[in-house]
C-alpha cells in the first residue's frame, strides 16, 4: 500500500472530492479510503468500532473523518450521511461496503443472523443510496459525474452452499445497482456493483488455507480508482475480480467443508 501523503501536503493540495465509505476501518473499506486519501479526497469512514475508526483516521490524514454507528439501526444510514454532509458539504462518491456473513446451512440458519445479513448487506445500502441521490445528482451536475460503488461479491454469481443468505443479499446488490443505472445514469450518477472473489482481509481469516491465492484489498481499491478515472460517458454497471482457476467463477474454498 502506498504511503499516506504528509498532512501539510494534503492541506495545500485541492480537494479531489468527498467520499463516504461504510465499513471503512479495516479490510476492503480501509483500502479504498486509503487510496482516496492518497489521491486527495476528503473521506468519511463509518463503522461500529470507534477505536478502530480513530486509528484509521489518524493514518488517513487530516481530510478523513470518522462516524461510529450501527448502520443496522433504524435511521442510522441517514444520520451518517447527514454528518458527512455537515463536515464536507458535498458527496461525490458513496461506497457501500459494510456487510456481514456467516457459514450456515439453510436448515440451521437462525432468524437473528438472517436479519443481520439482510439489513447490513442490502437494506443499509439501499437506504444510503436513496438518501444520497440529491447530493450525488448535485455533484454530477457540477463535476460531470458522481459515483456509487456497491461492494457485492463473486458469490452472487457462484451461489455456493452454506452461504445462501450472503449470496442472495450480494446478488440483490447487483440487481439494485443495475436498476439504479436505469434511474440515475442520465443524471450523471455512475452506479457500479463490484464483485470481488476471495479478498485477503481479516474477515476471510477462516479460509487461511487459500490465503496465497486471494485478491488483495489494494486490488479492490485500484478497481475503484479506475471507476473514478473513466470519462462521464463510460458507465461500468458491474466489475468482477476473480482468482486463478478452471473457470471465472472458480473459488479457492471448498464451501461444503470450509477450513475454519
């Protein structure tokens, strides 16, 4: 990962834009936030752990801002967006990255786990997108484009056993993104569903046997950088990142006998 720019360099440089990244204190979300900060963006990172967020903001620099919130709670998504706008005054990029997943068969899946995944993986993304549309539309009118990145997963296409709810919610994010393209693209809002395969993050520690073949979080951040650099004419509804294997949808993990 590239070094974070010095604080005085960031203060003098013009701001490239303002982004809100959920699940931004670690893993994919942090890598995206780090990339944005290095490129001169102001960033709001959101998560549940205030200590992790504080540590992340210290590393991201003076244009980073943390909001500790449980996004699964009613009204939390709108409150986080309001705090971002109060701090930065604009929203040019929304990254819906927060999520939850657990290994369980359909037969043994408990309602509490079901509701958590439905809420964090889909409902929160929908609520944040819905609330962000006016700001994103204003940004697109001013800058030529604005962006929404919904971090889905390759399991949306693989639909493996024992992660039925996670796969279903990630597939729902793809459907949401495609529908949003139809509603928002003519306003200059670029909505992309990002479908990475296994990414080497703390959340994938249970699959440590496959670690050497995993995508890095920096790879995912680079894909977001690509989306930000395309012209306003170029829309990317879906972007898939996969690992080596006999097919594009190959997984390095045996979902029926996971290593954990």
